[in-house]
C-alpha cells in the first residue's frame, strides 16, 4: 500500500509517474468532498487509465474497507494530513506516508516548494511521527525523500 497526501488527488504526476513507480493496479481516493460529488467522481474516473481500478470513498467508508492482505498494489490518496492520520491510527500496517502537495493558503508555513501546512497539520504530522509512521515529502519518484520532521524542526 502506498499512501499519499496530495490536495489535488489525481493529476498528471500521479497518473504518469506514481502509478507506475509503485506498481498500482488500484487507486482509492479517500475524500469526503470528492465522494459526495458525482461530477467530481466522474472526473476522477476519467483521469485514470482503464486498467486501473478507481474507488472514491469517504473517510468513514475507508475505515471499514481496508484489509492488509488486499492492499498490495494499491495507491491511497487523501487530501489532507488529518485524513492520513485517521487512516494510520485505524490501520497500523500503514508505516509510511508520502506528501506530494499541499497548496499555499494564507498563514500557512512553507515546508517545500509544493507543501504548505497549518498549525493543525504540524500537530498531525507530529502525531504520525509519534505513532512511528515515516512521513516524507517527495513530489515525484526521482526526488529525494525529505523526512517531514527534518522540515518541521527548522
């Protein structure tokens, strides 16, 4: 299983590089917003190749659907740190989280050219760290993995 935080969910980098890099045969988008919008679900489904199974589920649905044995070759995409923390707390087999992009918002702190965080995001990253989850910033697979705590300690 590959868990990625990216507020854009599915986009070119995900489809053209990450799917191949992680060998994903299935993508699960975990997003209350996306799952509640039929048009968004349709757009997401039209963004992935036909050979990739795509499921769009709410956070609550995700809390009851993942089984460790069934998560090989699955990429899970969430929009925010809080949802990643929720999944990691429920599923202890998730030991690593990739941060791919969190857009700028006023008063957010820059951790990387594509990663901006709130105070709550920082607290959630700290909680992931304390739970033993390895969180790294890596926009594309060829980038060096940057441990999130390295950036938060600056």
